[in-house]
C-alpha cells in the first residue's frame, strides 16, 4: 500500500489517505484526480484500466484500488 499512497501523494500532497473511507465523498479526490490516478497506475504497474472500470467505487479508498489492481494481476 505504500506505493499507492506515494502515487496518491504525488496527485494530492499532504492528504492522509490511510484514514479516509471514501476519497470522493470526503473531497480528497475529484474526477480530474481520478483521471490522473488511472494514468499513474497504468504507467506504474503496466496495466490497462478500461473506461468501464473508471468509476469512483473502484477508487474510493486504498483497499478498493488494491482490489482493482489485484483483479489485474498486480500484487502490492
């Protein structure tokens, strides 16, 4: 998870991503951040995230992102 928090901190420095239940509902990330996050994850882990997967439920917190990446074969 440390890699994920590093990526997220590059997008939104200074946030406590570990204690947030829902990044979007709590105003930590917005839709532009989601696009940036998807690009960063694709680049870092060599995966493709389909447009159908670009929903906030898949990126609402660290566990959701880790689950999405696990479905792509990435182990963090």
